[in-house]
């Protein structure tokens, strides 16, 4: 394939692509009229002409046009005739414009219509603009009749109502058009299915009437095709298309990822023999033991095993690709975001990178709650695939949202991959300090129990951990001998305190996975000493499941970049490495109720991502999780103390305080609930209070001595609960 010798320096706004086969007589006029139309409209452009192995002087005409329009016309030459569709894809690979228009070289689609398509693309809530051929100048010959007949067939077969379904005169953002043209099957006339593919992949297409003028020079390749063969090939294509595209519109991403064809080059999951058989059986039988999650999740899981080894710049490319799909979808299909873009004078084309997300305001829980029914729902959502997510409200703000099947499948596959970072493998035993069936109906309970059997997972209700039951728990763990113990940090710490005080495990788990609460260095050390395994921390939330996990090679957490864009913000700017900032998340998976720049309510330390983790994964990293933004305690000296302060402060007084909880309802005062330690004395307690007042000043501190601070039903115990609302970005 012959490509241009040099690239123009400037980046055009629009790339116009025209396949050329024996179009020698049209090239000069096409270039001249395209330039005149777009320059008069003030649109910077490039015209990419693909010579599809013409047998006339087409290539010479293209080279002449390059000389006449330097920097605006570029030629590519196919060494063999590959057809119009291949020419489109060849040109897309070298296109430099953020937007692309496909046009025929025969001038039947007038270049003068390009500015109109451009205006429509930038003013309508549509992903792609399609020029529908007007009947004004369209000759009523046999080709007209065939075209109208094919339009009826396509509309009927694929559930559409287009005026001109097969028109290939289309304009769309480059990334979206590249995805639309990513077909899985081979077709005799793939160019017929541009709109069908767009519709099937969830994109919105708007039609704009354009002239369709008679060809004045050259002949169409269809003129040399016998009608009987043409119709037979078209009907065969339609049958294939039904298999690939189906009927009706789906979400823009149905699996992970009809993504750009990147391969991490790293190892796959590596299972062999019995473990691989178990893995295959587990995924194949998912309808029996999982709700909403389907067997196709296996392909997502396998893809994630490759993408984790991509270089950071390749993962960033994947993120950008998925972000653009999400933004265009939200703009076209979600009333809340359509209004948000309009209110801020923005369009999806204005946000092309994760950094550009800062042009959008952050999304609060209150925003979601106020708009959930139904402005936050995409008009493409499938009600049978929606799953309600409710937080526990342990921080004083109960919250409800919804996720769809796609989000559940990707996050399930992500969780399975991340569990393996601990050294656990499919087929190994696992114990979870968790309530197995909390909030489930009978069918879900049955499926959960089947799932647990297949995965060799034993649940131990975390909120039932008491002094009397800890001996029995240790005995149960000794009997199970799990490779991995998984649970909330508080539950694991509770068990570790018992074991460190004289309890005993007669085995050593390979790993302990901690989640939900902040894991301090002291808590990690207690757990590792008590249980004898290495602690891995998981950072997640009910809205998303796992967001970031430790790999064992670094104290940082690997962000699941394939699924989330995570910002750590301080005073509205990205926090520098080592700074504490507010965590803001964009979910790249949920197209039914998108959460874009969602303030999850957590604080974390920004990590230094200038180098790759020694584990070799290119995933970005997040530093220590510092607690909740709502766990900021206001003191009378106008100081704000984060929840982490109290964790670090009380660790120096472990002999006086066994458990604590700080509760604040008004500024300048708080209550400390205390479970006294074994060596508590009034005198030493007074010394503790004096030390605490060095930080709190004259704050009114009320002490409430209690026998226990019970775990919630979910197994959590929140060390700091504040009912004082504060915006971390404006402190």
C-alpha cells in the first residue's frame, strides 16, 4: 500500500474519505469542490483519496490533486482491488481529523453538502449524520428501484425506519465511525450495513436530505454485476447481518469491549487441566448460579487478563476510546446529561481525554437522587437488565442507584481477575467474613449457594462475630483451611485481636483480602500477625464494586483502568503525588444510569504514576485510602481533622482504648464512644484527653463509655460518623 510521503503539520477538523476505482475524470473536480465548500464554511479538512487498484489514470490524477492542494489532499494506493469498505478502513487508519466523512468519488454525493452535514453533527443529539438521497435528481432507473427495494428489506430485517438505510454518505467522530465499521463477518457488500451496524451498536443516526446527482464520468462497479447475482449476494449478506447485528438497538458496549484491537502480550489466565475445566464449567453454567450475568463474561475475563499488561499509554488509549463512547451515549440518550452539556455550553466533541472531563461539573449523590427517576436513565435501558444498588447508609446518607447487566458482567470479571493477584486461583478454598444472603430473594439465595459450592467459598456472617463465637470461628477456619480469607477490615481486625491474644490457627492462609474500611499500617500488621498471611487491600464501593486493588508489589492500589477513570482532586485540581485529595470516579461500564465525575465521598493519597509498578501491569495506581470526606471532624479552633487522624491517634493508646467511634452532629463538638482497654485508668485517660486537645483546642468532647461498638449487619464498623456536611474541595 502506498501512502503519502509527508504528513501536514496541522490537525484538520474533518477528514473526508473517498474510495476511488477508475475515477480519473472525477478526482480534480472532487478535490476542487470539496476545498471550496469547506473553506467557505471555515472548516479545516483533509481529503484522503484511496486508489483501489484502478486500471486507468486515477493514481496520476490523485498525485496531481496533491500538488494542486498541498496539505489538503492525500493519496493512498491499494496494490490490489479490495472494495469500497476496505478503502474506508484503510483511510480511517491514517485519518487525522477528529471527525470523518465518507463520500463517493463519483460526485453523486455533492461535496457542497459537507458543511450541512457538519452543522447537523454539531447541533443534533446524534452520533452519526447520514445523507439520505433526495429523489429530486435521482433518476428513476433500475438502480433506483433496486435501491428503494433494498431500503425496505433493510428496514424490515433490522427493525429500522430509515428513508435511505444504505446511504454511505455519512459523517461521525472518527472513533465512533471506526467502531461502527468494525464488522465481525465478511460480506459481499459490507458498505450496505453502515447504518445497520451503528444502530445495532447503540449509536443514534440522524438523516439529512441531500441531492443525489447523476454520474457524469465513469461507470459504477454495480453496472457490471448481473442483477440475479447482485440480489442473491445482498440477501445472503442480510442473513449474515441478522446473525451479527440482530434487530433493534443495544448499548454501545455490550462486552469488553468491542475495543480497539490491542493485545497486552502478557500471559493469559494460565489455567490447565482440572482448574481450566472448572473455570469453563463455571462460566458456561452461569445462568444456574448467577443473576443477570451471562456466560459471555468469560470473554471479558480473558480480555482483562491481556489488557492488564498493556503499557500505560495503550491503556490510556483504551480509556479515551471508552470515554468517548460513554459521553456521546449520555449526550444522545440521557436527559440529565443532555441538559448538563447544554447548560455548560459543551458537546461531547469538547471532551476527548480524561483531563477534559474537568470541563464538566462533578456529580453529587444528591444530584443522582434528585434526577434518578427518570432523567438519569438512558432511554435505551432494558428494564429486565437493571439491578438496584443501595448503600448501607452507614455514613448518614443512604443512597440508591441502578446498574445494568453490562456493568455487572464487567465488574464480576474484574473482581475475579483481581482476586488472583493475591495468589488465589480458581479451585482454591476461600472463606469470606461476610453475610452470604443479606438482601437477597429466595431464587438469588439458591443461586448464591450453588455459586459458593462451585467456587469452594464458605461464608461466615461478619456481624455475628462475638467473643463467644471467635473460638468457634477459628475452629471453622482450621477445618476449611482456606487459601484466601476475604472480609471487611474491621471484621478481620476483630478476629486478629482474638488470635493475637491467645487464639490459634493451625494453618497459614496464603492471603487476606481486606475491604470496606480504611486499612491503617497498624491494622494491617495486626491482621498479618494474627492470621499469618499477607494482607491485600481492596478499594471499592457498592456503586461500582472493586475500583482498585493491591498487587503485593507496591503499597499502592492498581486502578481498574479498563472500567473507571479515577480523579484525585484537591481544590479542584489534580492532587500531586503524596497529596490527599477527593476521589471522583467516571464509570465507563454503566450505560443505563451513567455516573460521570461522581463524588464517591472518599479521600485518598495521589500516587506517583510516572513509572510502572514492578509487577509489570500498566494499570495506574492510587495511594493509601484515607477515609470518607464525610468523616471530617470540625473542631472549635476551626481545624478539620480527617478520620485517619483519630485512627493514628488512638493507636498510641491501645492499652486504654480497645475500640472507638467519633460521632459529630454539630460543628465544634463531638462524642467519643469508647470500649475501654484492659489497662484503662482514670488518670491515664485524662492524659489522653489532654493530648487530644492539643489538636482539637477547646472543642466540646463528650465521652460515652460503652461495652461494645457493634458491627453493622454488613460487617462494617465506621470509626468516624459525621452529620456535618462539608465540601472537601472548598475547605
